[in-house]
């Protein structure tokens, strides 16, 4: 069977299918955890011709589940008259060009502090000035943000990312892994957001169709990368001290997404739907003035052994 080309229709169909398969898988995890399982609320939206962006999407959100405190998975497909500045940092020749963008973005915040938060995003942007050929590029990746670190979780996550990229070149995983480490970094804290994963942006060097194939490989690898970790950790016992540390670490997550994340900036600058853009926010987050955890504790080890740039494989 011939692989699909990177047409707008094919990319849209793939992304909608990806959103559906991932949300179904999370609902199955919730159902397996007991009665009264939480399900995703689907919130379709549409932007008309009188708005800065035109297009549509579906935001799916699950809250107060047995396993996931909050899980958001959004699909969007929008068109605009002018690329926002956050999208033309590396393509100044496209400044002010009309554009079309679509993608799936998700962030899952688990209830148990021993289950890590996860983020995944896959997207395509096409742009071009009138009378010029349209330029198409891809972006995305996935990264893991544990509250309590486990070596085997980090190794599994990175191994799955590496395996997904392997058919497209052995050089991509180390390159995208470094890119992820550099991107998901809180400069104002001098601190990594998590244990990383892979990240790529403005990516077009494989060509349009192979770039789309790589995008699909990353999207299709997500559940394999994350669900085994959820299964290992979701039944671990925890108490108030672990929840307190979880909410403190989620404060860092909020800081990164609001201060540094280009996706958040792109959405807000381009006139996107605020409620959907901020689906990555946790239900609960705390801040503590100059918190210092005792040496040798799991909380201190998170900073010293896991929130550092290291080779996991």
C-alpha cells in the first residue's frame, strides 16, 4: 500500500485519527481503574471569516479521573493572513505571509505523583506569499516530566523515541534529543523541565512526503512510549508530602509554558482559541519561596539525577 502524501486532506485525516486513538486509549486506562471512569469531553469549535484566524478544531478534555487529574488533547486546523513573529524566527523571508497550520497537541497530568506528566505535539505549517510556491514544514515531538524519577521509565521513553526515528536516519534521535534538552529548559531557573525526549521544529529537510511519514512515526509511537510507564506507576502508594511536591513541580511546568513555549506564543499571537491553547495547564499548582529539599531524598534526587542533560541510552 502506497504511503499517503502530505496533502492538506491527508495530514488532517491522520491528525484527527491520532487524536481519536489516543483519547480512546486513555479512556480505557480510566475504565480499567474502576467504576465511574472519567471520559473526554469533546468541544468542537469554529472560527469564521470575521476573526483573525479561520478554521476549526476539536478540544478534548478529561478532568478528575481516577488516573488522570487533567488530560487535554486538542486538534486544530487554522488559516491566517499573516504568520505571527514566533513562526518566522528562522524563516524571515516568510514574514507576513499567509499560512495554514494544523496539529495535535496533548498534555496529560496524572493524579499519582509517581506517574510523570507527558507532552506530545505533531504539526504541519504551510505558508507562502501570493504568486510564490508554498513552503511546508513540520514540527513536534514528545517529552516526559516526572515528579519522582525512575531510570527505567526514562530509558523506555527515550528508547521508544529513538526507535520511531530510526527508519529516517540514525542521526535524527541524538539531534532531536539535544534539541529537546535545549528547548525544554527554564532559563530563568537554570533548570530542565523534565527528562526530555525528542523535539523538532521548522523541519523540511526530508521533503514533504517523508517529513509527513516521520511525523506519523512520532505520533504513532506516543502510546507505546507512555502507557507502559503509567501501568508501572499508577498503583504506587503516596501521601500528602508527595502531592505537595507534585504541585510544586507543576508550578515549574506552568512557568515554562507561559514564559518560554513557542507553541503557546504562536497561538496567542495569531489569535487562536485561548481555552484550547491553555489546555496544558494543570488543575493544581503551587509555588514555594526558595524551597530546598534534604540531600539524598527522592525530591532532591529529581534535580541532581533526572533534571539534567544526560544520555539515557
